[in-house]
C-alpha cells in the first residue's frame, strides 16, 4: 500500500522536520497546549490610573490594561478580528500592510488597522468576534493587569460606577471583555462608522469627556464590579496562539504544509488497520498518550452480549478516535450535530442523535448491541479546563459505564467551532497542527445499579473525570455555550 511505502515515510519525516523548523521562530511563545503568555509574579503591573469624575463615578484607561508595553501590542487583536470575521485573506492583507503601517503615527496606524479589519463586514459578525473570540486573547495577554484592576474595583464603594475608556480599539472589540469578564460598568470607545448592517471600517473620533458622561448617564450599576473578574469558559475562533506579526507570518507559511499533513493523517486513519495506523500517524507527529490500563477485548469475553459503554468529556470531535487508538480497535460514537464532511472523513462509525429522549435511547442501545460505544454526556465541546453538566441518559443504557478522561493539545489551530459550516472542518484543523496530541485515561468503571438514579451516576462520572483531569465541574450546558458564542441555542435540524 502506498501509505506504508518507504517513499511515504521519507516524505512524512521531511515534512515533519520542516514544520518544526518553520514554526519554531514565529511561535516560540506557544506552549504544548493552548499558547499562553506567562506573567511572572514579580512583574504584575500596577492598576491603570483611576480618574474620579464625580462623587461615585470613575474612569479607567483601558488601553493601559489591554496593551503590553511592546510597540506591536495592538496588532494581535486587530489581526484576530480580521481573520475570524473576514477570513484568512483579509488577515493576510493586514499582515502584508503592517510594515508600512509601522511607519505611521500611532493614531493613524490604529485607524488603518481598523479599516482593513472591518471594512465591508456585517455589524453582527463584528459583534460576534468581540463577544466570542477576543475575550480569550485579552485574558491571556493581560492577566497581571486584570488581577490589578480586580483589586482596584473591589476597593471602590459598592454604589460606584466605573467606565473603561479606550482610544486604541473600537467599542465592539473590547466591550464584552471589559464588562462581562473584568467587571467595568460601561465602556467608552470609538464607534465604527457604517450603515445599519455593514461597516465601513472608519472609526469616529472620541470626545472622551462627552462620551464618558453620556455612557455613565445611560448605565445601570452592574454586580460584577463588586466581585471582580470571572474566567473565560467559552470562546470561539480557530487560532490557538497569540498572533503577533512574526507568529502570523509563520502560520501563513505553515498553512499549506498543515493541509498536506492533515490529508496524510486522515488517509492513515481511514486506510490502515488500527494497530498500524497509530504507528504511522506517530511518524507524522500525532501522539496519543495512554494513561493507565485499557480494557482489552479479552476483558469483555465474559459479557453475555453487546459492547462496553465509555463516557468521556468532550474536547473535540476526535475524542472517540483517540479512545479507539488507545484501545487498538474501532468503537462507535454518537453526536447531536455532525457535518457531512465529518461523517465522510470519520474512521469510526458515527450516528446522529435527535434530542428525542426515547429515540436516542433506542439508537444508542442498538449500537451497544453491536459493539463498544463512546458517548460525550456534555453534549458539546469545551476548550477550557471545565466540565459542563452531564446529561444522565447514558447512565440508563448499561449496568456499568467506564469513564474516560481525554484531553487534546494543539499549538496553532483550535479543533472546535460553533459555526455550522466551519464545524465540518474541525477534525481537519486538529490534524493540521504540527504535533497534535491526545491523552486518554481509562478510569475505574462506575456501576449504574444499586438504587442510584441516572442523575446521581452522571454527577459521579463528572466528578471522577474532573478529578482525573484537574478540571472544574460546572452546571453550564450546551445551551449556555451557544447562546454566548453564537446567539442561538445550538439546535440544528436532523434527518
């Protein structure tokens, strides 16, 4: 077979070495998992200056909070907005123009980046990026400033209203982060010009005193100010690193090689036997790390019929593939929403669920009668170290369930999306990463019998998985995620 030939292996190794060299310079700041910027404790900045406007009204310079001291600190947010709202071509235009923009005065440079990033975009798409994508970048790049502002906000009277003022970013880019995650009552920034639906990209001038006064008059006191920042649990977007100019350039250089790698890796999993595919995929940089003992086929020889039920947390659409790789044999999986491309590229049997409880119970029971089945009770993926509330239906399907703690690590592209169109490419993006990694840990089986309700079993499995992964269990749901990121409940039509 061509995939196992010496020629293929030689090419795969050459591509792998090229990828490592090409990304090393541009993505040095990326960690093994999601890229982060570490701020040493000793380097925690002082809070931005607080200016009193009235008896209980204050203004804070948000740019001091959001921007690093580096000259190009404003580029990553604008580039991320350009790519996530306008596509990779728009991001490339901004990157190409950036050396010229560096010669302009700061104000003109900011206006030019806003024009390139937002010209012709829909207002609702710009708002989506500000709400769903940029908060993760800001929280990652300004953790010290966020901690400092938290102490400042806690020290103010409870009835005080605080407005964040930014000259660098349009309001739509920063309002969600500053209000919902940091705790400001309002945000005063430049508005993007345009019609009711589309933007021109031009930024209006900011009369700080007038805008702040108007914003404070129209703002109700929020509760976040008294309690400080909250973590970013849900976020969207494809780029898993901080897109500085150098890192963005490295990403564009790497992109075609990533596509080739993804095609090779998909072919390996589809065409080769399971025990061979793991070795071949490892040669191209894919790693599946197994923690603890697996359940071999021999372990189930005493079962009267059917397969084993595995319940795992949901990181990407490839969770079940990672479990199958760890077991060395195929398993079946179910999902509430699948792109047609995902179904075609899947190396394991997939079946859609309907959200009709009885119909879904029948579908999963029929699959278990034929072999092992993997279910993800969260119902949707979560990128951060949190577990969403587990649906209890899985606990009604078998006498015992085996929890499996999975975690996925990427460095360039996230493997999840809330967009129905982009969701079909989730698996492709995961395999485009230079060294995508899955860790799979099989935990002690949990009995569903003995008088325990299905809800109690679901909560027990969630606690076991959270403990194994070091994650935090929550009561958040799929609906909460999609309402925040996509403005809908995440329900799609199924056939």
